[in-house]
């Protein structure tokens, strides 16, 4: 593996789906499964996309260096000098993420990642205090302008180091994540009508923007109402469109307007702040819906789930990516931590 290779993490058992997507994104390049939750590809520079969109990856580590280390101390001694050399000319803030793909019964545990991270920081205090001073503890979409150093633990004794400049991070913003390992957790809310509420909360975190009090939302295919529930809690006014009513308490909420009808035929009377859509439909129908809403400037922000029936649907993401990239919208297309056999497209209209 050369330093031009990209390494991607994903949910275990999704390696084949991710590999297929990577080979569509980077034509004439072969993706290979490394281990549970890890896939690599070495893009052909002649065909590599300038701003690749990868939905099924949790995180991307570009320009990697492979590491083999049996102990925490060996990890620190192997990875530390690479970070110091890579950041030698970097004068701004930077972040360090050490992570593995965690799963029940897996060999890589969060405690090992934390010990390696602590060891790296201790080494920097001794060797390069400047980097300790400029190191940012923050993670999230609103942390901008810095480099990102990552250590991905494939097994307790093998993994990769990657250091991404701000320019590279911007170019890869649709396949890298500002969250360690690309994972975002949300608290459980048993009062919500269904567990679907977690997808919208996660999308807000990834966007770095919550639905705000006084904003207007259209929730297409709203029943039983988990996304409307989140928006109403925020103090927004929600127009819920569905053939079936929402949960009784939501139907009685003073800030909810219920429209019984077809989510795909609804047109707002004026531009709204948010388009929300978690409806079950074919990917091509959802592309048509996005095109109508974004082309007509019917919303300022959007969060739409794209659901799949089987493997034949996954390639249908590519025309959605192409159209979104050409639309001028600033968007993310990701399989969220709280998604199942689906991905979520979210962003701001042009």
C-alpha cells in the first residue's frame, strides 16, 4: 500500500457495499477489504473525482502510513514522529482522532485508543510543545481551518496514520468526517413516536445547525411523527404531510398543521426553512423530489432519507450525487450512525 491510498472505515458487514461504491466513485481502481469495518482503495489520479462523495463510509483516512505495533508504547513511538514531521510546517490548529471500529466481541476497544492518544500527547509535550499548544480538543462541523491527524486501529497491533491538511480536508469534505471515526451518538428519547427521531438529531449535529424556534418546516411522509416531534420541541412550526395522521398528542399541538395527502405532490405556498422527509420510496423518486424542492427554492435547509430495498438500489445513489454537486447546494450524503439500510442527504440550498 502506498501513501496515495485511501483507507475507509464503515460499519462491519458493510465492507462489500462500501467497496462497490468506492469503485463507482473512483473508476478503474480496485477496492479491497482489509478487515471488519475497513476498506482501502488507491485512486487512479486520471479518473479520481475532485470532490468525491462517499455515502457508506464512516470515515476516510487519506495518504496513509501503515503501522504495526504490539504495545501502547510502540504505537506512540511509531505514530508520534509521523505526526510531528507531517505537522512541521503547520502553524494553525489541528485535531487528533484515535479510533477503531468498535463492535461487540471485537478486539479493538475504546480504552486502547484513548491510551494511545494520551501517549501521543505526552510525547508531544516532550518533543514538540508547539503542537500541544495548537492542538484543539474540539470535534464537529463548526471546527474549521485546522489539520486533522488520525490513527485508525484495525487490530490492536495494526492500523494506519493519516494527517490531512485544511486544503485536503475541504476537498474531501464529502467523505471525511469531523467526528472521531465518523460516529455520532444521540441520547435515547423514549417519548418520541419512534426511533427515527435519532436520525434527525444526528443530522442536526453533523450540519452544525439545529432547527430553531420560529422556523417553518415541511415534514413529508410524517406519520407517526418522530421528525415533527423533534421540530416541535425546537419551537418550530411544522406542516406535516401524510395519508395517515400523526400520534394523537402531536395532532393536537398548536404549532402543527396536518395536510392529508401525497407527500410527492405537496407544494408549499412560500419558501420554508426546512424540508424534512423520511418517507419510504424508491431512490429515483426521492431524487425527483429533491430536484423539485431545490430547483424551485422551496426550502433553505433539507434533510431527506434515501431508503434501499436491496443491492440493485445502491448504484442509484450516483445520479443523486451528480445532481447535488451540480446544484450548488452545500450538502452531505452519508449513512448515518442511526441509519439502517438507508442514507441521509442533508444540507443548505444554494
